[in-house]
C-alpha cells in the first residue's frame, strides 16, 4: 500500500499567490519476483491554475527492475479514467492511460536521491497529456524526522486558457516518517 500527499500554500506580502495539493492512494500486488499488478487513485487541485479537481483511477501492470537496500527502480503502466473539473474552463473526462516511474538511490547513510514521475494521457484528444515529476534529495535528521530538497515539475500540454503549461517549484521541507 502507498499513501502520499502534498500541500503547498504561499503568500507574498500577505497575498495568497499559490495554493495546491495532490494525493495518491495505490495498492501493489506482486505476482512474481519482478512483476506486479497495481490499482491507483490520484487527485490534484490547483486554485491558481484553474484546476478545481483532477481525479484519475488506474490499474495495470508494473515491473520492479531492482530493489536493494541501496537502490530501487520500478515502472507501471495501465488504463485509466481521468475526470478533470475546472473553475472556469469546460470540465473534461476521458479514458486514457497512466504510467509511472519510481527511482530511489541511497548515496550514503542517511542521504538518498529520489525521482518520481507520473503521466496521464487521455485517448479522446491528442493534447490531453499531463506529467507530474518530483526529483530531489532526502536526508534523515533523526530516526523519524526527514528533510527533503525537491524540484517539482507539473506539465499540462493543454492548460486552461491564460494558464502556463509548466509549473516549476523548488522546496525544502521537513517531514515525519511513521
């Protein structure tokens, strides 16, 4: 089971300039040493990009290329249903596909590199493509507290009118590991 989420809110001179969130719920079931089935649900919202809610429900097959104490690499692909609700633009829903790549590499004790990328492609229109990417470094501060330096890139091939296709963010965060 995987459960992840992120929430970002930013103010500049007491004015809200950014507010977005994303979440993932996923279940993997290995059918062999390397192959697994997955089911996932992803949700995201971004008030300043006209995105009220995008929900994607997917299932499919994955492959674990390697998984050791020092590094891991896996890929997933499968069909999906994508429902996107906008504040002002016309809402969209479509059948499509989802892919994901997850890579983790321990550099030395307490410090690791990570990369996660997830893409959604709707089959009804050629421009219906979104990609979420998270790349950075994770460091153990204590046994339970972690620090993370991350670059997040969210790309939408056909954003709402008057919106940028790419959202780039660099963050430093502190988290708690359960």
